[in-house]
C-alpha cells in the first residue's frame, strides 16, 4: 500500500522563493499541513521542486495543491538513482484551481531523488504557488 514518502530526513530544494522571503514563502510550507501557508516561487520560466529521499523509493502518486491563477499547466516528473542522470517518469496536466489534485504515476523505476518541473505557468510572470505537495509510493530499501 502506498504511503507518503516525505519524512523529516527528506531533503528538498526549490528553484526560487518570492523576493527571497523564505520566512513567509519558503519550501517548508509545502509540507507543514497548514492550508494558510505556501511556497511561492519568484517569477521566471520553468520553476521546480526537487526531493531527495533517505532511501530508494518507487513513486506511485503525486499530490499537489496550487493557488488558482498560479498553477502550472504542464508538470514533468523526473527521477534519478544515486548520481545518475534524471530520467522522465511522467507528465501530467493540473487544473488551474485551489483543489488538492492527485496524479497517478505508472510503473515508475526505483529512484532516490525526484524533481517536479512546473512548465507553462498560468501566471503571466511564471510564478507558481503550492500550498501542499506529497509524494506517495513505497520504500524499496
């Protein structure tokens, strides 16, 4: 059964933070289970979030909640094992709304790092706002 792969030992990185204000819009707010906090990217093309897990995993689902008007029209999930190259795992197309959205990932290989690329932002300036992010799957080691 799939469960959340994000834990206290998972290392996260983001492409940018709005005005570099990590106290108000930092990456940690995607994982705090508080519906009033969020990660907000700065403007620019192709924002991203990467997650490095403490062990190898098989991803089966991505759950995202954007702010309407600041979502990505296209998302690309990539993964890699150790220091290898990132490989495309899936592409999905979120709706531009405030709802928690779920995207099943079919037959993903074992990885220890994933990267979600937010392409084609609904915002004219390319900003992305994420209230919640979760990666579901199985730990393999």
